[in-house]
C-alpha cells in the first residue's frame, strides 16, 4: 500500500506492506521495547527499505484511537489522519 503523511512528508509517498494481525501484534510488542526493535522485526517480516520501515514505525499508534503526535481522539479507521494536527496514524486495533 502506498501512503503519505500530510504532517511530516506531504510530498513523499511511502510503500508499506499489508501486515497480518499477528504481524501487527508482534510489531506493537517490539515497539514497546524500542523503535529500533520494531524496525528490525518489520524488516525480518517483509522486504521493506529502512526508510519505509522508519516511516511505518513512527506512525504506529501505541494507544488505539489516540494520535501519536498530539494525543487527540481519532476515528476508528485503521489508517487515518488526525483531525487536529493532520498527522498520519496507523491506528491498529490489536
């Protein structure tokens, strides 16, 4: 899937894999350890560039339905932009 963030890189498009539910759970667990762990796991699971893995890692929500950047309440969509700050959020409900 190709996606962009209007807040951090409005003119760039990033290719991100379609993660399975099990992969999302694994990545969230790794992200709770560190961002670097999440990137390592992502690159083990999929052929993804370091640049795209960093992009995905920085946009994964730690808390479901809460913006990573400003903590504003989000809608229920899995891939959504914050209505308050316009940042992309990977709003995974796992």
